[in-house]
């Protein structure tokens, strides 16, 4: 027989919790609504096929920025995936060693570093020494940002692989490296792929570190040693400008960005699950 | 023979792990090396200096430290109750069927990139805040300022805090709640017991959000007004460490200016590491 | 039995093929050229700097690209401070600034840098005051006091005195300035310092100053945008930004006492009769000329005297010669004043100094 007051308090608390979900979903709806409404209206064929026009002239598009973003996250993956996966393998194979503890600590540290600080670092090691802004420098900055996610996902997923699999491989005479690369890693692959896709989704939306690494480029380029346009930097440039047409294109760019990220996360969730099912004999 | 192969394996994979260590050490080293001029010239006075004057070469980081801490703390005050409310709702109160979709929706907030928040901030939030300021009689009613920054940061931090808090609550053994119910607790009182049990971890979750708010760059710089002043007013434009670096880095023409900016980056690096590590320690204690 | 490895390999090859298709094809440019010129591979030249001349530079680079399809001059408007910095760090091939490099900056550069004026422009005070539709007028000291934070309301006596007959509201003035290192700031502060000793003492002249009041926005674009959206705001931008975005801008009192509106004629008048030094670094604000607009300035392109990359140097010199001659006709359409002939002649001679 609980007192009325306590029951009211309990109810009120429950209502508050439900209310907070609404409060959180409200801005989400608000933002998505705006992005979709302005973005879809702003998209046209030119957006996907043309380069920016001279300042003040209406029209043009973000073709170079779209490809630029794809190139940048491709470069980021090129750096972060091998390093991250192999590091994750080491951490899961020798989890208690002093070295592993330090490396894990380092990955944790890296995870919390603001992306702009990573940008400063990338500027120092990849831009200044070669005296040029480049897509590669941008890829390095984004790769460093991806690294902790890939490492952590790999380590955790490898640990989840049933011990029986490993013991079976070792019992058949496989060396550690053979066991890992031929048996355990493939078993964990779908999950690791998810982690990579999630990490890609995260860095695709980064702007700050690109400001002083990949810089920006009005033209179409696939030369990795040159500055390159990116959706995020382009949206930023257009958003703070006074030109109406640029604002329109900024919304279109934002819409595309959000769709890309959503697509990556969806692929991570669903397509990978199918790979998982295919892997099982 | 297998021993040798295993040794190469260990060294080989270890080399990649060493690379990660190298990157982190490299960041710390580079940041320090590139801020030496400023460290030498200003010493500890840098952190107390209120003047940021590139013309006379006088640099002080206090306005940016103020803006960063103020905006992050405000964001915490706004986001923590909401984030915890969400965590509790999803893990304790909601019908099972709603759990996944609700969790997914809050994750969606986290997937929206900072620049999109900034874009929405400039064109939607700032005009709303401006109208609010006009109603409240703030002069001049700019719209850009600390309040806009705090609101955007709060929205961005909510998903992070709530998802970690949810993990914590999931790890609280059900015996805790059952014991509470057995003693005649109401729903909320049982939840309070669970929260109490996981409070270290929840504090860790809040701190993770805090760490995120400290380092946020783009969304903040687009709505905060970029004025290095120290004021408690919510409506006045202010400046954060990350924002000043983003705005002035590519154009710090003389070495001292650049070093002063990088020294701010160094501080940001150290603070965010400290907060993040502390929060992970707290979270691991409850989930490990 | 399914072969998972083959399936994932297939997926990978599909993705790789898609990527190659995307990278390999080159979409239509805004101009009609779609192929690399037969003359050779594409060469890209990176430059950065002032937002002041960005509208005309982007037009010029676009036009030059049309006539020389294998040349891409990629210019990023990050502010004059950025132009000077990145050129000195040699991360870009050329810079652009409206605040000329001072002696110390030139000394600290790794090699000698030359200034080349490209066009003339004017910095105008823009404002957004609901209810005020007529053009306002400011004297230098009044503007200085607004930016010093001493004049805080639009109906202040000083402003009213200079604007008889205009009904000014009691709205607070929202001061907007640049948050990045800006030549436009340099020009504006140069003028204010010449007309207000207080301003000179308290703020001074530089691309980045310590602002007593106000909100910072990035680039000429950012200032225009912020003033556009903030009722009661005042800002300073290059003329074309005010015109392109249809924002009201004020007339400013010149040395002779007349209130002049920025225009091609008044900006050209500011440069008339000014002795051009050999290094082309000169200030034409607060000009003596009767009809001169007082906040006018040259804007410069910065090049190394002895560039290491000779191929790019040749192309850029060719571009510069074009810009100084044929390119000048684009200036008036975008409300920049073309360079006086005497200046162009002097520059064409000076270009020979660049060691190719």
C-alpha cells in the first residue's frame, strides 16, 4: 500500500522520462525536416554534374565536392583499416601485456581528441613538410579520426569469436597468424566491416580538420597531391555567405551528406548482417 | 618452428599497435613543439591573459577557456536531465517493441554531422533565439551568442550521454531492482536504486558528453558570435578554443600568433584527454 | 553450398568498378569544354587570400580557364591574412591581399615577394535598420566611435547630426566585424585611424585587430550574411558584396568634407594623383582629391620574385598580364574600378623582375 505522494512522484518521473524522449526527438525532427525540405527542393541535375560558378552567379553545382568527399573517406579507410585491424588483432591476442595496455590507452586517448586538434597535427606532418595542401593530408587527418573506432571494434569482435574455433585451428597445427587470418578474422569480418562503415560515416561529416589539410578546390580533380573539394567544407563556405543561391546549394549539400551517412549506417546494419548469414555454413 | 612464426606475428602486429602509440605521442609532441614561442613568451600568464591582440602581439587565452567551459557546462545542464530521461525510458519504462526504434532514433541525432547542425543553427535556431532575445529585451538582439551555442551543443551531446547511460543501466543487476520492488518501492524508486548503483558509470557518461562539448568546433563557431569577451550574459557573443583555432589558423601570419593558437590547441588536447580518460575509468568500473 | 569468399569478392569488385567509373568520368563544367586540351595535362595552380576581390578573381580565373582549358587556377578566399601566411609558408603558389605586407612580414618570408595591384575597390559601411530606407551618411570619427563602442544607439546625436531629416530609431547598434585576418579590415581600420586618433591608439591598423565591440563573421561573405540577418546591424564590406546582395550602404565623408557614395568614379578619383612607389605598396584611404571616396584601396596579388616552379610561374605571369590588360574590362561590371593606365604600365615593367 504505497502512499499517494510516492505514487504521484513515480508517475511524474515516468512522464518526465517519456517527455525527454519527445524533447530529444523534437530537434531531430526539426533538423531533418529542414534539411529534407530545403535540400530536396534545392537539388537539380546541375548540382550533381557541375562545378561551382564564379561568385555571385547563380547555378553550378557540387560535383567536385561530392567526389572529393568520397575520395577523402576512401583515403582515410586506406590508412585506418589496415593499421586499425592489425592493431586490434594484436590487442585481442595479447590483451594483458603492458604494451597492449598502453596501445589501448592510446586508442582511447585518440578517440577523445577534438577533430580540430587532429587537423593541426595533420597540417604539421602532411602539409608543411611538402608545402602543399592535398587530399592525402585530408585523408590522413580523417584516417587518424577513424582509427580508434576500427581498433576497438576489431578487438571486441575478435574476442567474441567462440574459443572453440580458435582451439580447433590451433589443434590442426595452424600457427597463430594462420589461425587468425584464415579462421578467426573471417568469422569476425562482418562485425568489423560494420565498425569500418560506422567509422566512415563519422568522418564523412567532418569539416574542421579538412580546413587546413585538404583545403578546398573549385575544380574537378582526382590528383591526390592537390587540394580537393569536400561536401562539408563547401557547405560551410556557402552557409556563411550572403548569396541566396549558395544557401540553397548548402542545404542540398547538407541533405546529400545526411543521406550518405544514413546510407552507410544502414549498409552497416543490414547488408553486413546478410554477409554474416552467408558466412555461416 | 611455430615459436618463431608466433614471434614474428607478435612483432608484426605489435608494430601496427606501436604506430597508434606513435600517433598519439606525435600529436602531443607536435603541439608542444609548435607552441614553444608562445610558451616561452607568456608562460603561465597565457592562461590568465584576457587580451587577444594580434596587432600588438599580446595573446591571452582566458576568454576562450571561459567560452569553452561556459558553453560546455550550459550544454551539460540542458542535456543531462534529458539524456538520463531518455536512457531511463528506453531501458526501464518503454514497451519492449519500442526499444530498438527509439534507440535507433536517438543514435540518428548522433549521426548528423556538426556542419549540418551549424547550417540549421544559422538559418533556423539563431532567428528563433533572436526573437526570444527581443522578447526578453536583450540589447542588441543578435541571435548569435552563448545561448545558441549552448542549445546546439546540448542537442549534439544528448545521444552520446544517453547511449552510454543506457549501457550502464543495462548492466545493473536485476537483483537490485527486484530487491527494491520486494520492499514495496514504486517504479521510480526502483529506478532510483538502479541509478544509484550505476552512478559512477552515469557520471562517466555525463563526462563523456562534457568532453564532446568541449571539442565541438563547426556548429559552435557558426552560432556563437566569435567575440573573445568574458561575460556571464547568455546573449552576448563569445568565443571558444576550438572556434578561434578554426577561424584564425590559416591566417596567423607571424610565428608567435600561430604558436599562441597551437598552444590553445595543446590545452584543448590535454583537457579533453583528461576528461575522457576519467570518464572511461568511471564507466569501465561499472561495466567491466 | 554458398561460397562466402567469392560473394564478398564480387561485392568488392563491383564497388571498385563503381569507384573507378566515378573517378574516371568528368562531368560537364560550367563552360563548354569537357576534355583536356590537346596541349597537355591539366596543371593546377593554387592561390589563396583576400575575400575583397574574390568576385572578380573568380570571374577572371573562370575566363582564363575557358581560354586555357588545361590551366586550373584554384583560388580560395580565406582572407588577406591567410593569403600572406600561406604564401610565406609556401603552401600556395600566389597570395592575394588588400592590406599590403609590412616590412617585417616581408623580411620573415623565405624569399622576396612582389606586390602587384590588380583592381581598385571600395569598402562600404553596410547596415540593416528596420524602417530606415534612405541612405545614411557617416563621417570617419562617427564610424570610429561606433566601432569603439562609444556610440551604441542608432538615434545617437552624432549620427543624427550627419543625417538630418532621417528618422532614426532607438535601436541598439549591432556591430559586425571580421573574425578572420582581413585586408578589408586593414583598409577600414586604415581609414578610421587616419580620421580618429583615438581609434588609432586603441585599435590600430592590421589585418587582425583586437575589436573593442562586436560580433565576428568570416570573410566579406560572412559579414554581409550576418548584417543581412541581424536587425540593427552595421558592418563593413567591399562594395560588390553590398550591391550583389542589395544591402543598403552609407556614404562616407571624405577629407574635403563631402559625403561621397562609393562608385567607380569616386574610387578611381581616390587613386588619381597618388604617387605610386616602386614596390606598389600604397594607401589611398582618406585621399586629398575632392571627389574621392575615402575608403578606397588597391588590392594586390603576391608573387615570389624568384619562384621555384618555373612552369607555373610562366602561366601565372601570362595570367597577370592578361588580367592587367584585357581582364580590366570585367572590373566595371563587378563594380571594381580598373587600374589607372600609369599603374598598369608601371606594373607591366615590374613583371619583368620575376625570374622565370
